[in-house]
C-alpha cells in the first residue's frame, strides 16, 4: 500500500470513528431526553386528571373520560390508573391497555418510593405518589410515545445521512491533502531514481518551506558530495597515471644510460637520483590514497593531543638536512597567552605532511631560502602563517592554487607534480580547518592554515 492510500485510509478510519462516536452520543442523549420528557408529560397528565377528578365537584366520571379522549394533549395508546390511599381504583382511562404488576408497583409506591419509570416493550410506564389536601393518591400511566419516537427516528436518519455525507466529504478532502503531500515525494522519487554516476545534477527544490524542501536540499548536498568524491577519485586516477608517465620515462631512460655507460662510477649518482624520484612518487601516492580513505569515513582518522610548535620544530629539523642553506624561523605572537593554547586534537602524521609541504614550498619559492612561521590565536582557532618573500601569485593563479596538478609561472624548472597544496587543503578539511593564501602589506606570500584548538 502506497503512502497516499495509507493517508486516506488512516484519516478516513480516524474521522469515521470520531464522527460516529460523536453522532451516536447525540442520538443516545436525545433518546434519553425523549424518555425523560415523556415521563414528565405522563406525570403532568396524571396530575391534571387527578386535580379535575377531586377539585371540580360537578365533573362526572364519564365526562372526564370524554375530556380525556378529546384533549389535544392526548397520548397515543394511553392508559391511566388513579388509586386512593387504600389502593382502590378511582379512575381508569377508556383505553383497554393492560398494566401488569400494578399491585407490585403500588406496594413500592407505598414503601416510600416516590416515583417509578421503566420501559415495557414499545411502551413507557410511569408511576408516582401524589399528595392533595393531606390525602395520598397513586397514579400509574402507560403510553406509547409515537410522536417522540417518530422524531427520534427522523433524528437517526438525519445523523446517518450526516455521517455518510461527512465521511464522503472527508475522503475527498483526505485524497486532496494526500495528493498535495505525496506528489512532491513522488516527483522527488522519480528524479532520484534517474540519478546515476553519469547524472549527478541537482534535483528541483520545491518552493514550499517544509520537510520535502529540506529533504531535497539535503539530497542535493549529498549529490554534491558524491560528485566531488567521484570527481576526486576519477581525476586522481587519471592525473596521477598521466603525471607519472614522465618521471617513470625518465627513470627508464636513466636506467638504460646506466646500463650502457662504460663509466661505472656514474652509477652511484644515477641510483641516488632514481631513489629520490621514487621516494617522492611513493610519498605522494601514499598520502593521497590515505587522504581519500579518511575523506570517505572521517571517524577513522585517529587524533591525539598535539603541540603545534613541536611539530613545526620537528619539520625544521628534517628540512635542514634537505636544505642546508635554508633559514627557518618560528615566532609565537603575543596573543598566545598560555602554552596550552598551542595544543590541538589532530593526526600527527597528516599535520606533519601539511606543514612539510607548506614550509618546503616556502623554501623552494622564496628568493633567499628564508621561511618564517608565525603562530597566533583567534578565538578558538590556531593560525599558522607560513611566510616567504618569493614572487607573488597572480589573481588567476590564486583561483587555481588548490586545484589538482596546478603549477604557477614561478614553478618552472622546479621538481613537483602540483599535488602538495591539494594535500594541504584535504588535510585541513579533515581537521575541520582551512587553508588560504594572501599577500601581506610588505608584499610577502602568506599561507595561513587555520586549525581548531583543543
């Protein structure tokens, strides 16, 4: 059963039960009111008859019966019995309706029971005790309330008609509401069913501000993430396979030269060159694959408490071996009030790769191999600013700076495949941070890595 049918069925059953209980309560209340009203009429009828019989001395018993037959308030199929205190009948209406158990009724009335009322088949019976001028009388009336029952039957038919009409109207309204609710869902389902790896375009977002709109927006966000992940994997495989062709070709060429060169002493230098190239490729591939794995499931990224300054000092030590002429400086700004403000939760290996790439790039692209690293605080964030005095990037280069395999004009004749800053950006996102580039007032290049403090 689809959602539309479930909505219609649920609302129809719920509405039918509520409406049925309400209308049944109205009918039962009116039925009880009819019985009470008819009992009151019987009481008034017997009381009036007794008053005429006792107070009007000239009235004849036969005349009273005649008046009883012709009164406009005559009750259909009526039987009235009046008794004195000795239980002697003093009046009986002309009707031949029998009243069984009259002796038992009179005994109850004599035993301090003021009035008795109950149903007897189609008839209502009412008996009560009367007092007049110090004398006690008993009255028993039995009649069939055809007029009241007729009105009650009409009310029953009316309520049934109202129930059927209201239920049909509610079903129509429920169908309309269900259509309004399920049409956007059906449209969303149709659009989603047509999505595949080759069609990840956004679906249409309804103009209504409801849960369907939120669902569509969330799904579009998911499509964006899927598309980005897919493009990342696709571009990674495509570009790495393309970019590795050149270094691999160089390695093969060097190997051939080593094999054919009679001067065996050159082999050591060639092997050292091959070793460095292979290590560079292995490091890039390993890091990118690891970042890709963590991007699909960030919970698996192990984190620990780390001191930013200690990681940077370790990188300084490593880079000093590769770049003996490099000048590396670390400055902690005055807004860092306490050493604990340098602590954050992160993955040491990943952060080391990020800082290594930033500082290494700073050395290679600076004019005098000088890199300055400044650490400062900004609210709950740590800012690590890597500064060098190399050539500034153009506006076009800035827009492509963190793209795959981008290399600016200043990267000519420098080793690299343009993935270092991509890795830095990915690692910063894994740590809920961000990387940005700017040019300082002094014209220096500034790469600012923002990370969250512990």
